C-alpha cells in the first residue's frame, strides 16, 4: 500500500466515523463531552474517587481504614 492509498483509507474511515457521530442522538453533546473528558480525564476521576471514598466510609464506618489496608496490603 502506497502513501496515496493509505491517506485515502484514512479519509474514508474519518467519513464513516463522522457519519456515526452525526447519526447518534445529541451528537453535539457527545462530541463536546468526549473531547472534554479526553483532554481533562482527572476532572472526572478525582471527584468520582472522592465520592466513592465517602460512600465506602459511610458503609464501613471507622473500620474503613482497615478494609483499605487489607485490600491494598495483598497487592
């Protein structure tokens, strides 16, 4: 495969992906959210981990520290 065929194949795939995105419901929201998460993944990971920690602490109570040490102590 030469360079011209490779570029043509890439352009065809890009057109197929564009058609797929535009056929989805709310394509503008999907593309903006996916670009935002792709550029800033820590904006969702850090709050999610904080919420998960608070939920687990509410479930396990004071023994939460021991549970975390038991889980990660085996690694």
